[in-house]
């Protein structure tokens, strides 16, 4: 359920973002970047893979969105959660 909602929000942000940022978002969501991260940080990933990958994804989102759209996404989530509770 939550995966579907997050995928929907990601799709919305890609459509709403400017053309230059769209390419960056698509690259981050794509598997090519994940494979590159895996090859570069292979020894680190073996140590504690889930947390390191999660931190890297957050850093990439901060770089691409420059913090502002993250607030917009959180607002969308708050609206979705509030409507779901009602």
C-alpha cells in the first residue's frame, strides 16, 4: 500500500519538476545509478547495506531537489494520510 503511494508521489514530482531536474530524478530512480553505487561502495555495502544505501538515496534527493520539493512531498503525504484517516 505505502509503496504504491510513494511511487505515485514520485511520478507526480517527476512530472512537476523542470526538464533539467527530471533527468536527474529519473537517473536516481533508475537502476544504473544503484548498480554504480553498489560497485563503488561494495565493501561498505557488505558491512551494513540497507542503512548506507538509504543514506546515499537521501543525499541524492537533497542534491537533486535542493530541499524545497522534499517539503512539498511531505505536505502531499500529510494530505494523503489525513484523507486516508477520514
